[in-house]
C-alpha cells in the first residue's frame, strides 16, 4: 500500500501503509451499545486502555457520549468530566497515541490541551464547524466521519459519501487544516441499513479516490449481527472478518473493541498485501 504520513498534535505522526493500525475503543460512558458502563469508572478505563495497548493498539479513542441512535445527549461539561481525566492520565503515563471522540469544539480543544493527538468527529465537522479550527490551531489529526443522520441521503452510497465528505473537507480547508492531518471514515452504521453498509464495504476501494487515508469503524455494529446472527457482545469474529476485507481494499486504521483478535486478523491481511506486492510482474 502506498505510504502516507498522518500528522498529529504535540509533534507526533504515524506512517500509514506498511501495516494496519488498530485504534482501541474506550467508552467512558454508562450507555454505549456493547460495553456501556464497563469502563465508566476512572481506574477501569485506565486498566482497559493499558490492556488494549498491550494487545497491540497504537491509538486509544476516548469517548464520553454514546453515539448510538437512541442514546441520551450529555452536556459538554459532563462529557469533559468523563474524558479529560482519562486523557490526562494516559498522556502522562504512556506514549500511546490518544484520540478524543467528540463533535464539540470546546471538548476537542480541552482534550488536545490535556494530551490528545487526534480529534475524531462523528458529525464530520458539520455539527460544530469550529472543531476544524481546533485541529488547524493545534495540528491535531482529524478524523472526518460520514453520517446520514438528520439529512436526506443520495440513492447511491458512494455518491452520498463524496457529497457529504466534500462538504466536510471544504470546512476543514477553510479553517486551515492541512491535508496531512486528515483521515476519512465512511461511518459504518450511522443512518445506514445493513444493505447500505455492505454496499459501502463492497465498494470501499472507491473511497481511496478522495485522496485521503481511511479509517474503518465496523466493530460490533448491527450489520455485522445481521450477517452473523450474533448479538453485539459476540460480534468480534465478524468484526475481524470485516477488518480483513477492508484492509485489502485500502483501509489504514481500524477502530475496534476487541484489539487482540483484530491485530491477529490484520497481520494476515498485511502478509497477503506484502506477498502481492512482491509477486513477479507487479
């Protein structure tokens, strides 16, 4: 895979392409869809982060508000009370890369000040566009996610990706965010039914035409259960299968709950990609 360098806050970066990178999900919330409440307590959150790092996570993504469709919104203050102590503790005790999962400008700003390197916005800068200014001013890596929520979608899933993400990229560029800071996420599960999610998977390589590295967030999503017949907590094997498929189609970073199974599965995908590159005639 063609290498890219993703520039992050605090003088950090990651080189993309040679191997898949795993982002471990750390929900410090009481109501996330598959692990709500498990890591809401500070010590439990830190222990889980350390466990994921030991299993091979390169990035820990810390979120303080559930993004499942029926989740209750929390205030900015409550979100910050949940995520900032964990981010500060991780930044002070580890060199792991830290991402904050938020769509709020002020939470993002405080999280980067506390040590986060990446801002992961599930509303693609279109809920609080000021979040792009935070990335521009701090140099933070910026994950821009596609969503179909609260708007009319185009009939073709890739056309809709291009439309939404082009609008998000315009916001980023107008705010001064550099291309080297940006990663795109097609937003599996966000106002997409099972058929739409599978269509995005099948045509994932088309998203590479946008020219940015890609993040895949399929972990334990409902469409994985639709295919496997499994409940959320039992979808890790299915998730690992989607990770392999998407790696072979060009994804760089994989946001998952179960780090170990995805690290192993992606090692095989990387081995196959390396073998293909070295085949005679290529």
